[in-house]
């Protein structure tokens, strides 16, 4: 379900069912002459729309204003919009605090932009990861008081980690493509990998007639193929099913029912 279209009773139902609540996190960045600037974010939103047809899921409005950086091209006439990570952090902390106050305890963000080494992190995901940690600490201190961790009710803290029940699992960040997926799928910027993904997920964001061979990083886009397209999409879907907990849609509730999904292209 799209969060912005949910009624309060549906939000309460999602909280009671501990549905995954997912923030598509991304940027607006130049992706060659042949691809739309929203590519990194669209890759997340379009995959989530496919996943929403098979499982209970709350999709938050996408956040497009990450730290794109101007490393690829300057913004003038090219379209990249960069927001510094130091500015993103307080905003993200407030967003996560708000979601915790609503009652969600199964919050996730997925990011594709600069996620080729997600464990080390890059400015946008690091800002949101840090914000998630700070929001959880502050929320717990406010709700339970100082010394909450030392209380005897927390005696199962370490075993709770194994069950994914500890509070630091309330908000988790994930790369769109896992290190495992990257062994068999090309990661690039506006090359074969990203162009294929867009062709599979959002073909209106690609116009190969505009392809410009002059830039090194877009050269391989010509090799984008139907085979690569489906492979990337399926790798991402499998990963999302895995981390969101395989919470399949309850029987009797058809895909899109109350979900306000736009028709598939
Ligand atoms: Zn990209």
C-alpha cells in the first residue's frame, strides 16, 4: 500500500501486522544522455511496486533528494541535484522519529545510488543509517527512560538479536543489489547494468536514440539486453523478499486491493 493513500484504520492494521514499511531512497543524478535523472530511485520504487503485488507492504513516498554528488557531471544543464549528507542527517532523523511515533517497528530503506560497497557506505546511506541509529536511541530513552538497556526485562537482549527482535532492527538499510548479486550482474553508472534495469522496470526512462558514446561510463549501455534486464530485476526481487521477511499477502486479499497501485505498464 502507498502510505500517502492509506486511511488510519489501514495504518493501524499495518502496525498490528508488523508489515514492512519501506522508504525508497535515492537521488536525482545525470545518467548519460539516454537515461532519466531519477534512475537510481526509480529502480527502487518500480521493484517495490512489483513486490507489493505479492506481499503486505507499506511503500513510503520516495525520497529523491540524496547526496548525488557532482562527481559524474556538473549540474548546469545536466540535471543532478545534490543535497549535502550533513543536511540529510537531521531530516532523516526526524523522518524516522516520526515513523517510530506512528508505531512502525519494521522500517526499511533501499538505496541503489553509490551502493557498490554498501558495508563501507557512501554519504546518502551513511546519513540515513546514522539517523536511524540516533532516532532509535533517542526514542528508547524517551519512551523507557535512561538505563533502559540495563533493566532486567532486557536480559534476553542478545538472544533477541538472533530473532531480529531487538530495537536496533526497527530500522534497516539495504543496497538494491547485494554483493552476492553483483558477482553475476554488472554494476555501473548508466552503462549496461543500469540501462538494462531501467528497460526492465521503467522503459519510459530510457531513450537509446539519445545514447552518447563519448562518455566512458555510458559506453556499455549499448549491450543492454532483454536477458540482462530480467536477471537484474529478478535478483533484486529475490533479495527484497529475503530481507523483508517473506510476508506473503494473506489469502483472500487480492493484489492492489486498497493498495492504490497504478496499473502495470
Ligand atoms: Zn545510477
